[in-house]
């Protein structure tokens, strides 16, 4: 009986905490969880802001930083398409994103504006990191937020402009530490942005890797 009670407590208490936070925010009609759109994203089960606009599934501190730094002249390549693709498209001149899930690819393609190009990569062919070779461009920002992140990171350097930066999501995960160390060994500096993220009640880290004279002015 005690075992069952412990299971129920572990399942219910996190939701009670969320409910309490939600009640407090509603009473005040403001607060960071409301302002960031966390409650809406939690209810809709997708990363959106308080108005329902798409967000990358980065940590909120990273989003706050990028909003103030990116400009309409930037070009972006993403490993992993989704709400982030739509978010970037509203803020930069060009977005190219690759996606390995054909159903999700079709969903994003349906909503993508004219400055977005999507590339479908079948993982069975083992060519996901090679998506960058399908374009002759170099990019101001390359986002590593899909499959095979270590291999994608190593490929990305050759397709980055001299002033470009690389964003590695979930950079606090042990399996991606090789990617971070690879970039650092090639002259990049790392800034870690840790904090809450949309939809879930846990923290995460999204890192920016940059060099001197970068397009983000850091």
C-alpha cells in the first residue's frame, strides 16, 4: 500500500506544483512563465510563445539572446526542421533545413514561407550529415538539433561563414560532449544558455559556439 502511495505522490506532486504556479500567474496576469508562453506550450504540447507563434525548442535564455542579436541579413542552416524553421524564417533572409521524418517534413513544408527550403534525408541511407553538401552556400548560423549531432557538427565548420556561429541544442548531454570539444579545439568559444524550455517542466542547455568578429557581435 505504501508503495502505491509513493507512486501516486510522485505522479501527482509535479502537476500540483505546475497548477500552483499557473494559479499564481493567472492571479497576477503576468510573470515569466506567462510572458514566455510556457503555459500555452505545455497545454498545446508544442513550442510556442504566449500568442501561439512557433518557437525553437531551445532554452528560454538562448531565445532571449538570439532575439536581440540576429538580423534580417543572416542565413541559417538547420539540422532538424520544425517550429524553429518557421521562427527563423520570420527573422532572417534564408533558411535551409533538413528533416529525416517524411511525415514531419510534409507538415513543415505545408507551413513554410517562400524563404525556406526543406531537404528530406532518409536515415537509412546514412547520409544525414551530408545534407550540407546539397548546397553550395555558406551560412551565418548552423543549428545542430537533429540526428547524428557529433557528425553534423564536424561537417558544419566547412559550411560556416568566417563570421558565423554554431548552435548546439541539448549541449549538456554527455553524448554531445565530443561535438563541443571538437568546436573548441578548432578555435570556437562556447557560451552555455541553461534554463527552462517550452512544454516541459525541466531545464536544458543550448550552447552557442562563436569566433572573433562574429555576426552576433559578441
